[in-house]
C-alpha cells in the first residue's frame, strides 16, 4: 500500500503459525501500538487480500542460494549502503564474542 509521500513508507506484516500478526513500518511513529500505515494495510488486506503485494519471507528466498551466491549478494548490497557494511561488521564481531 502506498501513501502520498515522495518515498512511501514500507509496511511489513507477518502472521505466525498461530495466526498472530506482527507488524513494522518505516515511518517515524513512536507512541506505542500500530501506526496508521500498518492499520490501513491490515484493513485493506482483510477487505481484499489481492490489493496487497505479498512477498515470500527472506529466509525462503535465501534458502536456495549457495554460500558463494549469498556472499556476493551481501557484498553487493553492502557496497550500495555503508550503514549495512558497518552493521554487518558489528554483527560479526558480536557473534565472535559469544
């Protein structure tokens, strides 16, 4: 679902095996509960599921890739976004300390 901003906020809604919903939005809303973007997306889905663009979960998309393909993908994406490089380096360092 897209709003009127130049770059629309992205909404992610998932349902677990129990049917419970989890949601996240890229908007700056910080006052607890779901923002209006999540509510609007959930309502649109309940009214007419075909109006919502669905994507497979990331783990499903990555499952068929070989290790070398995954490394190449991560490197390509990190080259486009310095913040990702920093986050990946920090996560690797954190995992090595555990």
